[in-house]
C-alpha cells in the first residue's frame, strides 16, 4: 500500500508553518514543513509530495528563485506562493514561474484549500 502524498510547506515564519499545518490537517492533508530554502533544497524525497506551498520571501532568499532551481533539478510539483509583501513585480514573476496560485497573507482558508484540492486531483 502506498503512502498518502503530502503538501510541502516552506516558510521561515514558525507561526505560519504551524497555522498552515493545522489548517491542512483539518482538511485531511498531510504536510511536511521546511523552515528555509536550504532545508527544501536538501530534501531527497520530492516524490512524497503532490504540491509545494512556498513563501516568496525566505529570509534573504527568493521563493521564486528556489522554484526555478527546483525545476532545473527536475522537480515539477505544482507551487502555491504565499507572501506578506505583495508587489506587482513579485506577482508577475510568480505567475511567470508557473504557479497555480498566488496568495497574500493573511489569506482565507478556502483561498488556500481550493488550489491544493486542484493539485491533489491528479493524485487521488
């Protein structure tokens, strides 16, 4: 029997990580949390995930740049960006990187759950 796939969540804010994990658990999704871009880059089991929630501002690193690095390494999981610093430039860059959603903190539960359910549809 195969393990249920998870949502990988990358954010440098511990309270955001806890909150997103709690929300996703309420909707029946497993999560794996990463507190930095480097922690996600060290991951060696991307096939355990069906989606990545990725903060755009990860300390001094860009979540969008991390997305490009992952894609170059062959990781093509759907990405949902979250940010507390919305700007036209980051929104444009996020959309150009091929994300399935771009959410500004704070966001409502359904704003996050809807694209996750869309991403999980291919893994049911």
